[in-house]
C-alpha cells in the first residue's frame, strides 16, 4: 500500500442512541466528540440511527404486512374487475 493516501484506521465507539447501546470497534470514521470507554481510555464516538440492537430485522420485532387485508381494501375502494 502507498503511504499517505489511506485514512487513519483506529478504535472508534459507535453509539446507537435509540437503544442506548455502544460498542467499540476499529474504523476509518472520525468524530470531534469523544467518550470515555469502560477500559478508561477516551475514544471518538459516532452516533448512529440504527444498529443490530435496534433494527427490527435483528430484534425479531419486524412487522408482518397484512397483504390480504390490503388487497381486500383496494378492491372495496376501487372495485373488483371481472374477467372480460
């Protein structure tokens, strides 16, 4: 790899504000905000909207769409077409 063209890669804390969860990992992302981690060191912190803790796919709280109900409501609203 060429020196001087790659971003710095180091420890960063990602904080999911919705779930009040944070994890320490390595990344090229940077931030002006810092946080004191459990090990006593201070790391840059990046706030994220969704993580594996709050995303419905990973938590099992995903909504199941009522497609049959939607079809009936559509047919009731706009009428059902007959076979012509």
